C-alpha cells in the first residue's frame, strides 16, 4: 500500500538498499510538499511521513530552510476557518512531533528570520524569527479555542508545542511576548473564576450539611436531658422509700 511505502521509503541516493525498497528524493519531496501544502493531499503525505518515517524526520531536522515547510503550515493554521477539521489536527500533530527535537527549537528561534508575513492581518510583522511567529499563531489558536470551540484536544496540542519550544526561546519578538502575556492573564483570570466557583460550591455543601449536624447535636442533648431527668426521678423514689 502507498501508506506503507511512505513509512518505509528511503533516500534514493542510498545505493545499499534492496531493489524492492521504495526510493524517494527527500530533497525534491521536501520542496514539493512546501509548495503544495495548501492541498489536503500534501498535508496528509507530510503527516504520514513525519509520523511514520524516522529517516525523513531526521532529514527535516537537518535542513537549514525549515521555513519552506513550517511557514505554509502556520499559514494554514492561521487562515483555516474550521479549527476542528482533520487538516488542522494533522498540522498540529506534525508541528508537535517536529518541536520535540531540540535542534528544531534552536533553528526556528536562533537561525531563521522571516522578512515579512503578508498573510498575518492583525499587525505588520517584519524581521521576526520563525519561532516567534509560531508563538503568535499558536497563542491566537488557543485564544480562539478558549472563546469559541473549547476543544481540549486542540488546546492540549497547542500548549504542548509551546512547552517544547520554551527552552529554546531567545530574542522573542515584541508581538510574541505581548501575546504570551495576554494569554497568561486570560488563563489566570479564568483560573480565578473557576477557583471562586469551586469555593462557593464547597461552602454551599458545608452550609447544607450544618443543619443536619446541628439537628443531631440537639437530639443528643435531648436524650442526655431525658436520661438525667429519669435518674433524678429514680433517686427521689429511692429516697421516699
């Protein structure tokens, strides 16, 4: 099957491979996927290769022009209307897998600078590192998800990518830093609301339980009073006898 061939495909220049093994020019495939990325088939092929072919993954890590592949993925994530589509999930998984390698984090933050990003409409971005652009796009995706979709899968994967890149973040673009601070403030505010609601519910539960406790205490006092009164009556009867 084609799916299995992609998993087992080797670089065509490797002359020691058996004849039955699929041979692919990784360089030509890399460039083709970057130029055809808006197409769904290209996203699916890239997902299959990155997920199942470790040699192609290593080839991506060794490339000095990661922007050829990553920029189209970020554009798809930014411009996609339906963030719960299969294409978006595949893009997230691809970037999540790539971000797990330390060399990827160092390259996108320290070595790759994007002159301009024409498809980003919220502000003008010039001379921004690829890593900072990734932060901006992922924070925007998280913000949209928080306000509209509330998809835990989408949320978890976006935060995981940011966490993987965190150790390598240097010279973050001001726009990226601002987005991170805004996201932190939003999450802190939501946490405070949830904590306050939880405290109110706990207080309500305790308040509902207190009448029962008081009733039990009053009952115990009444029983003790009855016992004392009974003992006093018995003592009086003994004295009269």
